[in-house]
């Protein structure tokens, strides 16, 4: 029987695309999501995808499913998957967003998010938010607002400032408005 600390060896002969294909069950073919609870990961920067997978693997980012999945891969396998997915094209999902919510979301984005998530969240170099599924965005943004995920210090400051400067809005409202804005971007 293998010791608890034994790590499985890298699958012999597994190509980067074969490893990345294991993500298709949830994230869609080539990382292009078809389900509203799952993000599109195609075209994201390899370093970002690696960082996120490592955070799931090390329980530094909350997600029951991804935490379990990430633990099954070696660091080398994670890098191979991230590199393969980064070479795919990102395409935002077409969705209907509510005008007033999207307008408020734009104001929130411009004041608190634009410095890192440039061009209205459309830049793939800055983790594309534009065109991601609204339900996924709402839950993920709410996780950040509630402190369930550990953002970088500058994001923590932006979140704290946004919440403090909008005392009449719940965190759920902030997340919903931002998600409507990102859904309205293509």
C-alpha cells in the first residue's frame, strides 16, 4: 500500500492537450464553458491558470469540486494543462443583462476593478470577466466580497473600499450588478 504522502507519477505519455481535455466535462470543449455555473478557462494566461489550480490544490481558494480535482494532479501536470488551455481562444457567452444593473456594474467596475481588469474586464491578460456566465460571476464575486477566497492585497483594498462606499447595497447586490455589467460586455 502506498504511503499517504506518495504522489502519483506523471502519466506516461500524457500530452498537454490530453490533460487539458479532462477539464472538458465541466469547462466545455477546449475550456469554452457551456454551463452557467462554470467559467470559461480557454485563452486565460497560463501563469494565472497555474496559480489558481495551485490555490485549489493547497486549499487557499474555496471550491469543493476544484479542490478535490486539483489535488489529483502533479505540479507538472497542472502546468501542462494551463499551457494547453492558454493557447485556446476565449469567447464570451451571449447573455441578456438588465440595463440598470449593468449600468451600476459599470460604475462599480470603473471605480474599483478597472485598474487590474482592464478594458471593462475584456482583457484575457487580466483574467477575462466579460462574457463569463452571470451565475458563475455572482457566486465568485460574492465569495471575494465575503472573504471566502484570498485575493491579492490590492483587490482586498478595492473590495473594502467598494463595500464601504456603498453602505446601502448588500454584497449580493454589488455582485449582481457587477455580473450584469460583465455579461453585457463581449
